[in-house]
C-alpha cells in the first residue's frame, strides 16, 4: 500500500511539473480559431462599414515593414514624459514633438507657443481639455466652474465631467444638433466661471456649434472667467485640409484647447489622437515636477504609447498635406453625392451643413442596417427612427451606389400591392 501511494505521488508530481527540456506544443496562428475568426471579421466589415467614423483606408504597411526590419518591436518603448520639453527619451518623444509641431499651425497655434500631446483617443484629449480648463479657471478666480455642453455632444464629455466632479449643465440643441444660443444664455451663470465644450461635429448628425454666437453671449453676460474647449474628434481631422479650415483656427476662434482623433480621419489602425493648448494655459496647471523622470509631468497619463507618434510621423511623411487634402475634399464631395442620390430616390435625408461628412436619413430595414453597419438614432423632429452614414476617406461611390440600390429596392417593394 505504501509503495502504491509513493507511485501515485510521483505521477502527480510528473503531471504537475513539466520535464526539463520538454518542448511546449508549437503555436500555429493559422489554426487558432479565435485569431482566424477575428481576422475574417476584420475583412468582412471593411467592405460595407458606412455607419461609424473610422477610416478603413489604412496606409501603414510600409511602417510595419520598417518596424520589423529594424527590430523596433524588440524594445519596450514608453513616452513617459513631456514631449514638448524632452529631457530624456525612453521612447519616441522627439518624434512626438515633430508631430506636434507639424499639426499645431493647422489649428492656429504658434509652434513655439503651443503645448501638445499625442493622446490615447479623442476621449483622452477631451479629458485633458476639461482637466486643464478646470485648473485654469480655478487658478484665475478661485471658484469652481460650471461645464456647459450640448445634449447632442459626445457622451464622453458628460462622463468626464462626472469623473472630475464638475457641475454640468446640458444645453438644448436645434433640430440639426447645434447648441441653441438662447438656451445657452438661459443656462449661463454670470457669477461662476464657464467651462464650455464646443462640438465640432456631433456624434449622430455631424453638427457644429456656433462658436461666434456663443462667444457673443459670453461677452454680453461676462462671467468671471471662460475656458473654451473644442471636441473636434472627427471634424478636426479633415477641416484643416478643406476650405473650412477657419473653423478650427485658434488664432481667430479664440478657443483654449482642442482634441482630435487619430483613428477617424487620418487612418490610424488603433485609437489615438491629438491635443493642443497654449503655454499660457499650461502655466496655470499643477506642474508635477517628478524627480525620477527629470522633468515636469503636466499630462494626466504617465505611461503613453510610443507607437502612435511613430505612426503619425509615418503618415505625415508618406501621405502629407497633399494627400490629407485629397482625402478631406473627397469625403465632402462623396457626402454631397450621397445626399443627392438619396434625394433623387425620394428617401428622406438631411445634412447639418456643407462642412459635414455625415448624412442622416429615415431608418431602413434591419437587413440594410446590418449589411452596411449603419448606426441608429431616434428623433421625433425627423419622424422617429433614423440612421446615418459617416462618409470617410475609405467610403467609395461604389459602396454608396450599392446602398442606394438597396434602398430603392426597399421603396419599390413597399409600393407593391398586397397579394
């Protein structure tokens, strides 16, 4: 019995601890079902993805060739530090600084007076805008501000205000999704600093808040201090390369900060973004002098991606101003084409302005919604259920024509007499 127990113990030990030198089974990604399913789905959604603001025309093959050739992936890179004042570079902060200096003038900032960051996403940029805005206003007045944002702005702004425990007043919009100036006037507290988030392209209707009208009310009411942040996640990508570039020009619009997404217009393959403000705003922040990083850390995040600045730099060098301009103007032309085609077949459709790449329309069947990955919404002012197409650089007229054909067929079927 004792011998039997010893043998059982040995079997358990051998099973629990692999024999030294025994090779693990080779991993074959071509037979891994989860990986293969994910790869297949990524390609299947590419052809008919019209309802969400992602540019599927990703031009980073050359970047990954360079990345592998130079074995950059063998090093752990971390942009931990201020890319505007590089003292030590543990990642790609000098390249991030070049990215900031390229984009800053496109948003009306002086490259020598700007403070910028490659962010993790548009939400990360908005988080910095709201955080910097609060600290700036409290530094100026000693009074906690009220945040004002429209009811149709991206939900992240409301979530971030809650996270930062800011009193928030939601301002009604007109039917096209723009903040109503008269509703803003009614909400504005003359005795508290105002932290305003302007939407440069609302989530569903692609509306642009009227900065000039809101600024006129601010001048009239004159609250103790004002900070203006622009949430330009999508529109902030393409407007600087269009005839409407003045809408995102800080030197004329007088906003204090702006957040832009990188994975929407620019065609990055993962979430990231850009954030810009002025050195004057930066001076009113807690500098957080960190000894072991040998510098000031005013940003919210400590560890940040070094890959995203590299990819931005690659796109600057390979796509450039001319390529970005072609993309921007092509998007607006195709948005106008889609609206025209919808009008011609008699399908109710709307565009908030000629600056918008978003066309919203009466919601079609579930089959069409699923086929083209269309996003839904509801608004009584437009008859109830709605859908929209966000015309990105990757959306072609072939795709638009296919959608129109399916909608036209649905109209024809609805008009057939009952059997």
